[in-house]
């Protein structure tokens, strides 16, 4: 599927399963490669090859609430432009999101943010709730005007479980800023 212009392929999805989808092209606007906001949903075997420029953005999903991402990857360049998260897989994750067996090959950047601009290879910003990131890796370069991490750009006040994750890029730490999270 080729996307050009603004908007994700899917807007807000609730209790939905999306499988075996590949996105190519160039995307601009407040968006992501496949899903704008996943709520209680499953995203399996999906990939993004599109380069994108947006506010909060993720290669697969812009915002995730209690959703599950499995065997997904991003190969596009992700450019966020505001105070929020930019991630190879998910821009912002919250409330029970699980990300397993995912990887990022593309560069991720976030500019113009003043308070919590977070860029990460897998997740830009973990906002709230218990989050799990397992068996993931990133080889894209990460840059941010504030916080950045090879796997996760920043963590709010919540609990996070990260295991068996690796990064090979220009970053010296796997997790950027933490605001009381564990």
C-alpha cells in the first residue's frame, strides 16, 4: 500500500486486529505510518517504509493505549516536530501497551520540543501505566532537542519492563529521561 500526503491509514482503532500490512510512500501531518491511535488492539506483522514528518509520530502507531505490537518494524525516516514522542514503532505508549519482537532501521528525530521532546528507536515516550518492551532492537540514529534513547526516548511516572533489547547507533543509553518511572 502506498500512502502520500497527510493522515494515517487508520485513524483511531478500538479492539481491532491489524495484520500483515506494509506501508510505503511519504507522509506528512499529525500522523503515523499505519495507525493514529490504537486502543485495546493487536498489530501483528506490520511494517512501515514511508518517510514521515509530523508532530507526535511513530513508524507503526502514533499513540497506543493497552495495545499489543508483535513482529512489526520500521524502515522509514521518522521526523517529529513538537513536545511529545517520536518512535520507530510507537510515538507514545500508555496503560498496558506491550511491544514484542519489533525493530527499527530508520532514523528518528524530534525537534522544537521544550519540555518533554522524547525520541526513541522503539518508543518515543511512555506516558503512563505498565508498559512492556521485549526482544526489540534499533539500529537507526536517534536525535532530539531534549531527550533520546536507543530503545525508549523518555518515561513518565509509571512502571516499565524492558528485556532483551539492543541498540547500535549514535546513542550511549537505551532509555532517555525518566520522571519517576521504573
